[in-house]
C-alpha cells in the first residue's frame, strides 16, 4: 500500500517518470535542465509538470537531434523492443545474440565495443530524461518511442516494420483464424490469444525456422527485399483473404501464413518479429559504437602553416579595410527588399580583384562584425530605397587597433555568425536569387558546423590537413539528425556548410594551407590569439620606392596613415607582395582638391621615399598645381571666372563645352546654364584644372570625407533554441521546482471531506481558514495552502505562519525560501500537514 497526498491509504501505484525525477539529486536535475534548456521556459511549478514537458514531442525531438549516432541507435533499439525491456535485450538487438548467426547482409559489429559503449549511451539518455526505469526494465519516454517508432521513414533508423500485434489491429477474427491455420497453429477462442500465438511463433527461432524451411525460394526472395527496409511493398489487392490452400504466388504464400500482413489496400508490410528473426536478432544493419577514425590527408610543417595563416590574416584585414574605405566614399544603395545589387557586387569584386563569391564573403564578414550597415538615410535621390551601405562608426575605432586585434574581431564574428555567404547567388524556395547582405542567408546550423569542423581539425596534430570527405563522416556520427534540409544537388545543408567553412577559414587566415594555425587553436580554446598572431604578422613599412615612370612601389604592407595618404594622390595599379601606385594628373588634382598644396606633396614624398623624388614626378606635381584653380567655378546657375581672357575664349570655342551653354558676361567672366558640379566635371574632362569658388569668391576645398552610418549594432545571430542557462539560474530553478513539488506532494490532513481527486487546491470557508492560520501561529505548525495571485495563477504552498493581521498572513514560504505576505482573501483554503 502507498499513501495518497491527502494522507489516506491508497492502492499500490506504478513508479512514474515524475517519481524517478523526485528521487534524483539536485545535480542530476541541474544537468537535465542544462542539456534541455527549453524545459525552463517558464520554470516548471513542480516535478509532475516537468515530467509532462519532458514528454512533449517538440522537446523530445530537440533532445534527440543532439545525440550521437550510437546513442541514437540505442534509443532506436529500445523503441523496437517491448516497453520495460532489460539492457541485455538492447545489447543483443545491437550486437546480435551471442550464439545466433548474423544475416549475411549485416555488416560485422564489434560486440566488445558495443558492450563497452552501451552504459555510456544509456547514461546519456538518462541524463536527458529520454529514458527512465531500472536497467532490468528500461522505458523510453512516450514521445521518444513515438518519434523513433520503427518505420521506413526513420532517417538512418532500423528499417523495421510494426510489430505483428500492431499490424493486425482491425483484422477480423475469421481472417485471424485463417492465418493461424496457415501457420500450422491451432485455432483460438479470441483474437488476442490468436495474435499472441502468432507472435510467439515468430519469436521462437526453432519453430520460425521450420516454417520458413517450407517456403518457396521466391517467397524467401520477397522477404529478403523487405528485410533491411523499407519493410513495405506494393501488392494489388493486398487485403484479400488468402488461405494456404488457395495460395498460388510467393506473396500469397506469405500472406496466407501471416509472414506478410496487409498495411493498406495495395501494400503489405513485414512484421517486426519476423524481420528480427531473419536478421539474426539485429535491429540495425550497421552499428557504430565509436566515431570513424579521423585520419589526416596531408602533413605540413607547423611553422609554414602558421606563417601562411598569418599572412592571409593580414590580407583579410587589409581587404576589409580597402573595401570599406571605397564604400565610405562611394556608398552603394540597398535593394528594396534588402541586400546589395548584382552590379554593386561586381564592382566590389573588381575593386578587390577577386571573384564575386569571395567579394560576398568579405561583405558579409564586415557586416557580421558590425563594421558595415545600411545608414537609413537618403544620400542619393536616385537610389530605390534612399538607403546606402556604408561603414559604421565602429569601423573608425577598428582602424585604430593593431592588426592582430582587428583580425580577432573578424574571426570571432565569423565563428558566431548564422549568416552564410556561400548561399549568395543560389535560388531560394521561390526561385529568386539570394542577394549579398540580404535577409535570406541566416542558417542556425552554421555556427555549430563551423565549430565542429574546426574542432575536428584541432584534434589533429599541428600541421595536419583533413578535407571534407574525411570530416563529414565524423560529423555525421556525432550529430546524425542535424544535417539540415537537402538541396537540389542531393546534399544536405551540413555538407554545404562544411565546404563553405573550409574555404572561408582559408580566406580568413583561420587555416594556412588547409591546416589549423596556432592563433586559431587559441581562439577555439577561448584564449586570446593576439600574442600568438602578432609576431607572425608582416611589419608595416613607413616608406615607398619612387620610380622615374611616375610609379611608387610599396615593397610590403604600409602603415595605415601612409597607405591612406598615398591612395589620395596616386592610383593603385597592381597588388600582391608589392603594391604599385601610379601618379597621374587626375590623382594629383584629387589631392589638391582635398586641400593639399604642391609643397605638401613634395614634402610628403621626400619624407617617405627611400629614393630621391624623380624629376618627372616633381614636374607633374608643379604643373598640375600651377594650373589648379586658374579657372574658378561658382554658383549663379554657374559661372566661370578667369583673370586671363584668352583662356575663357578658348573654353567658349571648344565644342566639348557646348552642353554648358556658355555666355560671356565680362572679359573675365562666363555664365553657364549648368550646375557647378557639371561644369567642374566637363572642364576637367577637357583637360583643365578648375577649382570651385564660394559665393564670397573664396576657393572651396572639397575633401573626400568618408560617409558613415549612425550608430549600428552588429547583426545578432539567429538563436538555435534557448540559450544554455548558467549555474546561478539552474540552482534557482532547481530550488523552485523542488519547493513547488514539496508543496504539491506534501502529506496533509484535509479539512474538507471528499475524494482528493476532485480538488486541486484546498477549499475551506474564510472563517475556517482564518481560525486555522491563527492556531498555526500560536502552535508553530506548518500549513499547506492554496493561493491565487494577482494575475489569477493558482499554486500550492507550504508555509510557516508567523503573523495574521490586517487581512494578511506573514509566513515563511518554503517555495520561495523567504518571508512572504499573503492576502487572506486570495487563500482558497488550508490543510494541516501530517506530522509524519
């Protein structure tokens, strides 16, 4: 006998999942909530409610997705076994019974490895509360058993069909008697006994073998086709009653004896018990108790790997810097639906001298790091949305940091990002091409896959390389149900993400020549990679080599201020180990427009050149400076002013100036019917070097100020389910659940007669409630109360009343573990706790 919650004797009841949780330690409950954080939203009121959430299908499927292959196979074997089976049966289903010959189609299995790995797999299922009960009576949570029910649809599952008892549901008693006769069994009085007799026949290896020995060879061939799944086949008029005497075909021979059963009007199914007999007792064709070996494909020198990774890390930082410097001056518009247009992506690829997929990666990298964002402002009235993509204020702070710290931000952002640049250019579900920086690139599987790929590379010796073909089998073993959707090419998302990860890691400098670099190993371990990366980076130079052909050669990476100043007065002609800059009249004029003088340029070049400034370059600077500002363009509509009337006459006579519709106002002034910007552009195209003039007649210096967005936070990665709770939250949750469970299950003496099942909260009259609480204060007794809070939520509490006055009860609340005040009118009733 057991005692019911109301203190009355009751009938013996079967142990439940809630009872098992109740008997577990606080540490075990905390581990469960850490492994399945979805159970905490909101915190369960007691262990009975927690058990109910554990049995929900959505929560169970989420937990199953995070199991490795062998643990999942253990759960599938349990789903194929009867409820409350011993662990020895699970062992035999996976490895096969010790003295039973396995089926020739089954792959060899290491029985010792299965026996060694089974306890750990069962413990993993217990930790997640997917399995409960003692080892001699293991029970899967109902939602797990339903999710893993043997069927052809279970991915990588057993391939078993339903049990004979399930397959014969709804079968007429007469048909069942025909099956018994066909199998050589005596008739029975009721269908239940008949099904049990057929099941016993198929589970008896000797008797089942004798029956199959009578089968035609063609009938055994039919069974062989269905043996490893799918267990169903198509047969015309499968539900027709066929007796052993009437059977003419192999399928009819099997149907007449219950070795195949109808599963629909035109389909048959192989019963699970017969399939297990034919398989030699094995539930799976292939059992993998351990992950596949991770064997490197190539071994490289670790120092060479670190140097290659560091060089690419430096290139990654400079590439992002170059791209955002350009977009600060020429920000491209955003698309109406978000993202970047195809033409702007092509321009970015041309600027970076790379392909469009790589350009999309650099754009997404800068966006994920919070260095690039849409500005939300109208810059160009011709833009379709009024928004442009531009660097953020965080970019300016990023530029001031050392290169190693800049790379660390990019690498960490890439690791955590859910956006997948590799999907740019691919069609979405509606056939529309995905745009870079668009809204269709988030995949919650991306961060976990990146970590998994790099984690496997980190397990290899330093300098070892492994390709996708080596890494994917290991990933599939650790998370067989986390492959993601299958694409048009038949590959699942995880396969694609693995390829993307290896390619992007090489671009970013995470890997060098395919092997993981030392800074990346530190980053994955949670350490600071800067001390390891900084000594490996090329030291920036503070000088260039000027050539007589109006070029400057930077023999290595330049200091950022020097590179920016040089880019203002020269054009980048080629990149690589050494960067070549070319000085032209247009580039020198750009520097003069930005406020530099000829003396400034001469001084700058003399200071940063390891060679003397070539005479042709000095002449170019002086010549452009001498002509710069001779013509002045101001605003009327626009006007031209020049102290030399001959120059104005030359401009008026030039056919290229026709579109300006010039008119002479005075010997030194021309009026134009075009805006100042247009006049400046046309005159510069004609070879002049005009300067803009203000309304007061002063020279207007136009600096190429880089556009910035308002403050923008980096995009937040899409959450892959609830976040893992910390120890503080777990401790508080466990205490609250324990306290609520204590209140719900405390043994008490009811003050109101009647069956306990009819009441969820104690119910007493207001006067009786007040009298009971006042007595409890005087005697120091503990009470059980029902309480409804201001939001209308009902709960049960165990309290130690301290004071009753003014319509309120002050008491120590065992649920909250502190003194609380309860309004008397919200207390539904009270009951005394049993002294035991």
